[in-house]
C-alpha cells in the first residue's frame, strides 16, 4: 500500500487520505498517527472502497507519521463496526472510538512504579504510620491506591517512601494474567445441564456462528452450564467474552469463576483505572487475556481469537445504551458472533420477547433448563390486594406481609423486600402551600435521600440540602415526604422488628465492587435478616437461607407510557421472586398490588409464564410492536425551548409518507426538560419489511439545524422518556 484511507475522530471532516512513506507497512485495520494541519491525529486504516470520499491526487497527500505498536483491527471487527454504525444510524467513528477504549494501550508497552513495604522501620512511629504499616502488609500498588487502601493521606506514605520504609518497584504494565485452567474444578452437572452443555461444546468445537437462547428457570445453574463450553473454548486456545449487566453482579460472579477455573477472569467496565484498562486492552488484543467478563462496552474490544460469546441475564435493559451510540449489546453480540463465526449464548430466566420469537422462528436454538439445581423448588407466589388488605396508616407493608416477615425472623431465615425506588421518598411537598420540590434542569421531582440528607434529581444529579422552611411560603416544619423509597421501607422494618438486622441495597449504598462483595459475604454468613433493595437485588444473587420475597409495589413499573412496561414488570417480578427458596427450604413470594387483575400480576400468581408471554405476544402483534413491527425514535433537544420546538416541527413537517411506516409526533417528551435541555420526540412505527434506517437517513439528511440543536436517533428504543 502506498496510500491509505483513514477513519479518524475529527467529527468535522470526512475520511482522509495519506501517503504511506517508504519503509512503513500498513494494512487495513492498522492504527496510525497522521498529520492534520499543525496537529497529529490517530486514525484506523480502512478499505478505500468501504469508506467513500473524494479522491485526492497522490502528489497532494501528506505522509503518515507512524504505525502504533498494536495489532491491526481484524476484518471481523471492522465489519462489526460498520454494521453497528449502519444499523443504529451512528457515525462510524463513534463506534470505532468504543474499540480504541484505552488511549494508553495504543502507545505500546510501558512500565510504572508501584510501592511495597521494604521491612525497614520508620525513624519515628506515629499513629498514622502504624495504621499504614499494618494495612499495607503484602500489598503493592501506586501511592494513591495504597493511600486509599490504608485510609491515610498520600503525604503520610510519601514520608515513608523518603525514609525507605516503602520501596519502589518497577512493574511491567503488560505483565501477563494467570491463565484460567479449564480442568481446575469440574462440577458434576445434572442430566439437564449436561445435555445443554454438550450441545454448547459441540457448537464451540464446530467454530461456526450459532446463536443460542439458554432459557433456564432462576436457580437452574445456567452459569455452571455455560462454564463448560467456556472451558472447551479455553482448551482450544480461544478467547471468551461474558457480558454481564451490572458491576454489582461481577463480585459474586468472579468468585464462582475462580472456584471453577482457579483464577479470576479479566474484568472490563467503565470504572477501571487507566492502567488496568491499558493492561486489559493490550492482553485482549494480543490474545493473552483468555476470558473477559465485562459490562456492555466490552463487546467492542479487539479480541485476537474469540471462540465464544455469552450474554448473561440477556433480557436486562442495561444492555441498551441510551447515549452516544444507542446500541443494544445483546443484539450486537449476536452480530459479533456472526462476523467472528463463533457461537453466542443468550442466557436468561425471563428472555426478551424478541429473543423468544427468534427461537420460535428457528433462528436461535433454544435450550431449556426447566428445573432448579439440587432439587430446590420454585417459590409459591401470593397476591396481596392493597385495596382490601391495607397497611396501617403511614405504613407501606400490609399486615400479611408483616406477619410473614416476623415468622422468618423467628425461624432465623432471611427476607427480601423489593421496591424499585432509591431514596426515602420520591416527592417532598409543603403541607401549608402545596409547594413541590422540583429539579431546575429536568421535568422531575427531587427525591429525598434521608441517609445523606439530600434532595436529589435522579436524572441530572442536581442536589440540595432540604431547607428547614418551605422555600415558597416560608412556613417552618411543614415539609412532608410523599410515598416510599427503599430507605423509608427499611425504617418501617426497623420499627416493626427492632431486633432485625436490615441491609439496604441500592446503587447509593452498594456503589463499589468492594461494598457489593461485603454485602454478599454478610448475607451468606447470615448476618442480615432483611434485605431491602431496588432492582440491584433482583439479579444473580444466590442466598440459600432467603425464603421470603415481598414486592412492595408491583404497580410501579406499570405506570407511565413505557411500551415495554408489562414485559419489564414481569421480568423484574420473576427475577426477584427467583431469589426465594434457592436452598433446601421452600420460598414464598408476596406481591402487593392495587391491580390483581392485570395480566402480568395474574400470570405471576398462577406461575404461568407461557400465559404471560402468549398474551404479551398477541398484544405486540396487534400493535405492530417489536418483534412484529419496528420502532425507532427521533429525539430533538436544545437548551432553547423555541429552538427545540422549531427543529422538531421542521422534522415533522418533512416527514415522508410511506405505506408501511407510521410516524407519530413531534410531541414534547415525557421528560420534556432533561439536564437543562428541552426535548421533543417523534416515534416511528414500521412494518418489519421497511428499511427504517434508510428512511430516517434520507429524511434527516436533507435538513439543517442550528448549532444548539441535537437530533438523536434511537433504533429499537427501550426508553421512552
Ligand atoms: P441461575 O443463574 O440459573 O439462576 P445459578 O447459576 O446461580 O442459577 O445456580 C444456582 C446455584 O446452584 C448456584 O449456587 C450454583 O453454584 C449451584 N449449582 C448449579 N449447578 C451446579 C452444579 N452442577 N454443581 C454444583 N452446584 C451447582
Ligand atoms: Zn435534574
């Protein structure tokens, strides 16, 4: 190649051509540095014919500066990048940016300095130094990390470095990871598990694309089952990616992985330190990192030799990214399997309707685990009709649920109360004048967080301290909390059963992997009687002594205009119910609702999953909703309300008229103000046959908007706010 076309990250310019200087070798996928004006940019060499641009004559080309010391992005990954950009109507550079997720990694191997205790004593012992010496036994890390570990200031540790108590160690950032051992501790699988695992192993060995839906009830041992094809891929020297929905889930997962394979996997998520990120990225691209467990962003990592993809809890909404490139990691994972030519396993106890439909139509192979592992039975589900069985005044738990909680406490068993609402109360108002605390940046109430003494907006993060008097009428002692959040439920439990040990589990209290791990350990060691939590507790946890699950308000998810509300509610309830009775003792679930007749609730009470999916399928078919029809959203926003409205009108006014497409809106979004931006939405509902992406591109491509206007396209949207 003596010229090269670059995909780069300068949004204002199209693809750029460069001369490849003598002696430099590049190929499609090479990551290079090129001059642009007085600056240098990073770019990826791309096939010219796949990235059209005006051709520049040879003599006008500037020369590439250098090729970065990392393997070129493979063709399989380049095709995935193109597909993702095309399908989600995103810029190809925005997708490629997710691949180059570590700037440092591109710069090649490097070392850094860490510190450890040298064995020398400090000249003078202070209480702080004593604490540090005690806490840092056997540790080695950067000064900043050690300071955090020991809970002392960095200054204290620098003092110890100067006295030779802490010694520097030069470490290779690229030091290798320990390889998981496929034969470390092989479990005895049940007959059902073995049958499913064998089918997976066969698919891994075939080295071909094969999408699977692993449809197994909660507690059936889906993880143990897909660990076997994972081991098979390892034996073949291939890499494996396991996508998980939440960081909170990974701690428990990591331990199980280590029990099975003798060492933890390589972890990838958004809060990695930059050195960890860099080390992982390089090991993944060299093929040295064998198993990667990560959040959705791990999907775009440059694996050298992938052999299997697993998406665990594949129904989870958090696989859908709602800013930047609005992709669904579950769907893109299947496409990655397709391009790489490897099997993909989507595992869930409550698959998305879309996934079930794919299985139904024979595109995915469905494998079932119909019963819980080790003879545990599925829990009994009972309904508490809140219009008849009312909680006491000012309380939220009905007498029957309270009674059951007390019984569990007496028997030394654990209970779980689920309410998908962080904080103490979702709304605070003035009893005197009716004033309500609202976010200045969003159409949302401020949520009271009593533990941190804050009123906060869950959309933009705006926070204030609750004032003593009403800011509107000035009256003292007149502010009242309306409705419950988990903090309030935890208070109620403490009032009803003062001797109970209550754990509050929300993203506020479990905001680090360490805290998540500590919680899991406490629950397993039976140091917790009642867990009160948000959707964080619906997933993945396995506590054998947990025998009662109470759903505080099943109607919460059914409110609002979310087109998938019923499915999501069903999944959430079924998952949280799935935490009960996973050990030898049977579990019971009590669901509080004002609408026992709603099909979702009725199906849960009857334990009739098929009935729910059948009813929901019919409803979706009638509405032309996914998977029978297609949705796409256009979200127009601006800090200037008139400008947003005008742009939305302009889009609405030029809507195409097509037989198989219906376009609704523009209308103010349910969150008409979000993070200081005014928002309008259009919803496109099309037949499956319609080329929605092309229609949108043609339509919006002809329009120009003022600088301050943002137009976002959301293909297969999950959020409708
Ligand atoms: P699921 O993800 O399907 O809800 P899990 O994978 O969490 O279920 O499995 C439930 C529990 O049963 C876990 O504690 C798991 O370790 C255990 N388990 C499942 N299968 C086996 C097996 N074959 N041998 C030993 N323990 C198993
Ligand atoms: Zn806000």
